[in-house]
């Protein structure tokens, strides 16, 4: 119960890493406000609040913050940004609209959420955890815009960490590698030889396997909890050694 009495907002909570994070924080005692695009969500606890909407819409985020404040008695202690958007294409082939979606879905929406939730954090401080990606630190063909957005998220977190240090608000990044979420597993199954494709993708990872969502959620829990009380502006890769090359 490391987060007993803590109020936490988790974005992207409807699938994959976001779901694992929500369940983990709930088990550790946090009261949750969850958001995602699905119209409805069975929350980890009956006392939690789920609000569906688009984080690119500042009016929605402003209302989300207002509802979070009401639900949580006026303050948020932890904000975890798990949402994202990925479109894979070569630079010369990517449509401008898709590039804008990637930037909005990963970076600008994170800025909007920070803007409207930071004022809800108490004088005692708080923790913001941004879920970026290994591709925010390295390049990969057809993922240039995604890398730019996730790298921008890392830079946003580091700048915010300095800006908010005197308020005792810590801002850190967890950077997952390839993770066995529903979306990734479905993409593997669409290949002509799913098993061979999986082996090929795993062979590029020093630990020779994908992460599971719980492993990423455990890293988020560390950054959200008092155990990381003197950590801010840090990037924690959870990628099986991929970025250690």
C-alpha cells in the first residue's frame, strides 16, 4: 500500500501499459481518475472515476481537471501520462495530417494535461510520470516522427522537472521497449509467419524477449512513489537493454 491516500490521474488507461499502470496504482492504495477514448471502462475500484475524451482538446482536459479536483477533494498527487499515437511511415511518404496526429497524440496533449493538472498538486509536492519510448532516444526507419514526438516528451519532462523543482513536484520518464500489449500482439499475428517475425523482433533486444506491461507498470510505480523522492528529470529505460547498445 505504498500509495495509500494518494490521488492519481492515469491517461491512456483503457489498454496495454495504461491498464497495467492503473491496476498497479490501485493495488497500492491510490484513488484513481482514469481517462481514455473508450466510451466506458470498468475501473479497478468502484470508487475510481473514468472520464472518456480527447486529450488533444484543451476544453476537455480543462473539464477533466475540474472533475478530478471534485472527485479527489481538490488535489492530485500523481499524474501518469500513458497515452500515445503511432503512425509508421518514411518521412517522404508520411502525410502531414498523420505527422500532426503523432505530435499532438504524444507531445502536445501531454503539455495540455500538465498545464491543467499541475495547479492541482499540493504544496507538499507530487509526481508526474511520462511514459515515452525507447524510440525517444534512438532512431528507427519509418518511426522518425514517433521518435521526434517521444523524444520531445522526454525534453518536456526534463524542462518541467527544473521548472517545478521548487514546488517539490518531480517529473520523470519511463521509456519502454517493445511491449507485449494487445496492439503489438495483434500486429504480430497479421504477419505471414507470426512466430518467425516475433523471433526477428526479439533478436534485436539484448534480453531476447519483449517486455510485459506489468514490468513497465512497476517502473512507473517506483517513479510515482516516495521511494524515488530524490529522483527528478530522469529517464528510466525498460527495454531489455535495447538502448544500451
